C-alpha cells in the first residue's frame, strides 16, 4: 500500500494489510473490502490484536497504520534499536 492511496480514506477498506494478514494466518480477517463484517462477527480479533501490538499497545481505527511492517518482531526490533540510539 502507498501512504497516499485514496483508498486509505475509506474507513472500511482493509486493503493489502488485511489481505496479507489473512494469508499469513488463514484464521481471518476474511473481508478485505467490507471490514465491518469481520468486526461484527469477531473474525478480525487476531488482526486487531496484531495491529495493537505493532502500534505499541495503542488502539486505532482502520485503515491499519503500520503498512509495510513485515511482522511484529521486526517492529519490536526497530523500536528497540531506536531507543538504544
């Protein structure tokens, strides 16, 4: 995803982050466009927990803010490196 992509302005658009997480876990989320369905049926709980972890424990609304972060471990290493500097 590009940060200036107009689809980032659509609050229920999951985009590539949703899609990549689905293929990484195969346990949800299932809707890449109508993400409110995943929220309503609770199939995005793992995705929301992962995003919260990437954000350093902060809740946030869609779209996902850490586009391009390959995984939680990489984000943690980057934060640790920044703190050490």
